[in-house]
C-alpha cells in the first residue's frame, strides 16, 4: 500500500473513488497511509440508487434496466466520477456484499470495479466466493488497489 502511494506521488497521479458496497473502505485504505493527501482527491460513498443518480448522474434508466450492480452502472459511475473529480485515475465499485440481497443471476459476492485513466475505462467483474460481508468488502478493496497499481504503472 505504501508503495502504491509512493508510486502515485512520484508520478503525480491523483485518484478519486466512488464506492457502493465497500462503504468507504477503499478511501479509508488509501487515506490511512501517510502522504495520501498528495494523491487522494475525492471519495464518494454512493450507496443508494438515489445517490448514484443524484450525485454521480447515473441515468435512472440504467439502474432500472440493468440494476445498480451491473457493468453498465459501474461504467456510468466511473465515467461520471471522472467529470466531477478531474483526477488522473478514477475508481468505481458496485456489488453485493451480502450476506443477503443476492439472486441466482446476481449472487452475493458479485462485484464490479471500474477504473478510468485518461480516456480508457476498464470494467472488471468479480465473483468472490466468501459469503461473509467483511471478507467480500476486503477482497474488493484489495482487487481495486491492484487495478490502480496496474493503471498507475
């Protein structure tokens, strides 16, 4: 984690995040490291659909058609976050941390992580096997940090 912060500082890369199912854990993981103020720009916890629509300007038709936990919603979240934040790397997270709330099509542990750097957006889909909420949230943050590290290199 410290290496990631140092890399971002060295490269003069600012980062912003929009989190849903992780509830601020990603922002917390980054800002818990000394020096993060040089690179951390903005953290939003858009937990409700209303917050995604009002703050991140996710079109409500996207949520209605595909759901908040979808490739399409994750894409809109990260793309619109980049317009608000003006950071070099933007990250969006949406998923089902459980232990309830899952369906056959969208089981507990399904998470989408979006990363936008420059004009390039990459949406990653993960299915974490754990049924424990905290395990899914921690695994999601770990994956997100690895994706940021890859994008920053």
